[in-house]
C-alpha cells in the first residue's frame, strides 16, 4: 500500500506491514503505549524545543523555517551568505568543504544529488561560474589530503589567471581532530600556490578553537545554532550556506522539509506516515529480531544518502540505556547499498542470509535521463527503457525478499531536486525522532563516541609541547 506524504512523495510499506510474516496490524495495537508516548513526546518537542533529558535543547523541527527564525540565523548571516553566494559565481575556482560526521555527510548528499558526479569535470561556464567542489577533513588519511593539494596545485599552475580557493570549515565544536588538522595543513599549503585562499567557517556561536581563529583572523563565520546536533544540521547553516555557495535552491530545500514537517504532525499513526513507519521499524526490531537496516536507493545520485542516514540511525538509536537508565533495545546496524549495483553483491545475503534485517528502498519516479537498453530476453531481442529496468529491478528485489519473508519498505520521490531531497531527509529526521521516543532513549546525544575519543586524545597528547 502506497501512502502519500505529500504530492509526489510517498511511502509503501506493503512488505513491512499487514501480512502474517511481517509487522501485523495487531502489533500496532499491542505497542500503542510506546507509539502514543512517542507521538506526544515529539509533539511536545515541537512546542518546547526540549529533548528527553532535562535541560537538553532540541530545535530541529524549527529548521524548515530557518529563514524566518531569527534565533537560529541572524539577518547578518543571511546577508553574508547571499554576498558569498554571489561572489562564488565566477569568483572562486574551487570550494573546499572541510568537516566530518554531521558537519560533512549532509553536504556531500546535497552536492552529489544536486550537482551530479561530473560537476568537477565541467567547464566553469557549464557550472554557471560556480567553483569545483572538494571535501576534506573527513578522514585522517594523509593520502587523501595530499592528493587533493597536488590536484589543486596543478590546476593553479595550468590556469592563466589568478587561482582562487574558498575554504569552508564546518565544525560545531571547533575542536574535532580531522577538520582542525586539515585546516592547519590547508592554511599552510594553499597560500604557496593560490592567488587567494580565503577561509570562512560555520561553528558554535560562543566557544571553540575555530571560533577563536575566526575572531583572530577576521574570517567570516556562521553559527551552528544551539540545539542542533551535527546529524540534524543539514537544514541549518551547515547545509544551507554550502548549498548557497553552489547556487542551489535553498528555499526549495527548506520548503521540502516544511512540507514533510506539516504532513507528519498527527498523533495518530494512521494519519502520520513518519510515525507509522517509525512504529513498524521499531516493532520489527523489538518483536521480530531485526537488527540491521539496509538503505538502498535506486539512484546513483542518492548513493551518499545512505551514509548520511547511517549516521542518523546509528548515532541516534544505538544506545545502551533508556533515559530512565534501563537497558535499551540498541537500534539497528545501518548498512548502505545502491541499486542495482549491490544486487550483484549484497542481495545474496539479504535473500538467503539471516532474517534479521529490513530493507529501505528509495526510488525516484521521474527519470532525469532517457536511454534504452537493447537486450535479449527469452532468446528474442527487445528494447527496454533503462528507467524501466531500474524500477523493475527494485520491484523484483522486493518481491523476491517478500517471498523469503524478508521485510522491506519503499520511499518514492517524484524527482531529484532540492525540494524533494529536503522532504526526504527531513522525513528521516522525524522517523528517527519518533522511534527514539518509542524506545525511551535519548536520540540526540552520542555518548558512545567518547570512549575512543578519550583513548585517541590520550595518544595525541604525547605530542603536546
Ligand atoms: O553527530 C555528531 O555529533 C558527530 O558526528 C559530529 O558531527 C562530528 O564528530 C563532527 O563534529 P564537529 O562538528 O564538532 O566537528
């Protein structure tokens, strides 16, 4: 059954709900207490901006209205963003976005989805004067940064006029090792071969080394608003400033999020697709042994969405304790896949491996391109639109999985643009918020990443003077 979320954006849970081998109607009734609690908790969060822990601020439901919310973004920031966006049209050869985790993954999705895989190979005219785009600071692998610098240097040498680079450093804390380290390398290396290497930042309003740098060096900077965690930040300055620099339609991106927000406010799961899908996934997990969730867009441009969602799911629901200190259910292990590519690798295990997973397919209704495959089927030649093959492959995958009683759902958007992408990403915010509240956990913190950080910083401290 396909349920419309809004025009051209729908979810189909036929293979997740309503049959005797998946989540049954009676299960929703049996778990009504958790579902009702979650509906009330997210409704309260929308009103109060308060998370499940005392004193915790959670403001993501306000982000779809970012440009009207002065407490989230100031008029000065909007003006600075617009000025930089105009300057980015013809003013810079390359934009380097430096960040990791929630300060990186959403921008990679925006770039891949809206600019496509060959953006950096296009001429400046084909990019409407916008810069090439590179990501850095998302790993400590020296080879990644060294090869980026090598490439930029060669571009600068080849260019007849001045070579200009804009570095956008994104770090809420302003202290994360990989982006801070990458920034130190870039600050040293870029001036040696660039006519201009300009640094701008998005960071906390009040504290952090990056903020100090901005003040000391006079860098333009934007704020990651209070109450917006990294993985919930794509509709804040973190995503919106980056998108504006590329000339993307930021209003449409936020409008898509707002349409989803407004379509998913009901406290009854029958009339709220985000609440319903969250409940089905939650029940599949606590009642039917699902421990993994595979996100599988049938769209090359949406491949990185799986990585963004993996952080959202993993960091939000992978908690050992409820807010009351009871053992928690632990969430699900996120897995990223892409159709049809991974049908030739992962699908064997999905089909015949353990019955511990659910698949979340994502599809795009209107193909952005039309090409025909010439094939031979049943010994006879045939011509089939590639977009038909793509969709038929998704349906075949879901049907085969259903025949083995493996659960899946399908989320469809009409087309790949800022508005539908915004609607889709925000829909995931809501499903995660609802499911976290069903499980009684705090979906907005990430205490589990502190353990390794302590060990890593202990190691790095040996190098301090
Ligand atoms: O979700 C999170 O909090 C993390 O993934 C962070 O986004 C990531 O560690 C980057 O942190 P920061 O923006 O402080 O550099």
